[in-house]
């Protein structure tokens, strides 16, 4: 029994080291290495040793330590990926956060909203409130693709704020290959966005 526990500990430590600082994970990421109890015990030991930090219920990270700023909070995207893996859901950034990811807004939201095909709930990570909002299949149809992000960013900004400067920024900052794919999902966007998306997609 002791030997088995030691090997679970060693394997968990190896996996943590292979991911390195900034990785956000849940106990489910180690389900292949041992029983729930063995994994929970090993994670408790790593937390006591300061290797990992508990962010919220069942959510951990390997903290990034900045030489000047000290302990940093993990990137929101890595938290979202951990939740997707654990719950088998898809998450689509929306609102100001979507605009922010594309460089269309300088505003850093204190509350980050993801559309989800899972249950509606809220997760707090450091100073940031992450809200998962259950939505329609149509809103999730382009999740994980550039088109999904753009549709949500445009929706957040509103028609009046989709300026030629913003379109130019998107054309310059996004890879040609990704821009070309936008046309495949154009039917998923509201009518008023179609001309803007065509403009961004232009070769």
C-alpha cells in the first residue's frame, strides 16, 4: 500500500514538472495515475510543500513567481482549459473579455464571462470572477474558433463601434489562414456583422 502511494506521488510530481509554472489543473487530470483518494492525498502533500496552490474548490495551479511582483494569478485561458477538461464542456469567451483577447479593447474586466454548453456557475480565481453562462447551441457552434471569438467581441462592442481602425487592426494581427476561415461560419453571426466579417476575411 505504502509503495503504491509513493508511486502515485512520484508520478503526480513528474506530471506537474512536465507542465511547469502557470499550469492550472484539477484532480481529474491525474485520474489515470491512481484512485481519487490517492490523488487527493498526493495533491495535499504538494500543496503543503508549496509546489502547488489551491485556487478554488478542486482547482489548483503551479504558481508563477515573478522576480519583482511575486506570486502571479494564472491566465484566465488556462483556467478555462482546466474546467473544459474536467467537466467535458466547451467554453466561449464573450463580452469585454472576447474584445480584450483580440486587442479591440483595453478594458480588463473584473468579471470574465464565458458562454458554455454546461451548467451556469461562477468560479473565483484571485481578483477575477469567472462566470460560466449556459447558452444556446447556436452561440456555441463556433466555440474554439476565431469566428466564435469575433462574433462575441463584435456583439460586446456594438455595431456603432466596429470602426475601420478596428477592422484594420484585426486584418493586421490575425493570420491569413484563420481570417479566410471566417466565411465558413458567417451564417452563425447576426446579419449586421456579415459585412464586417467579410471585410476582416478579405485576402
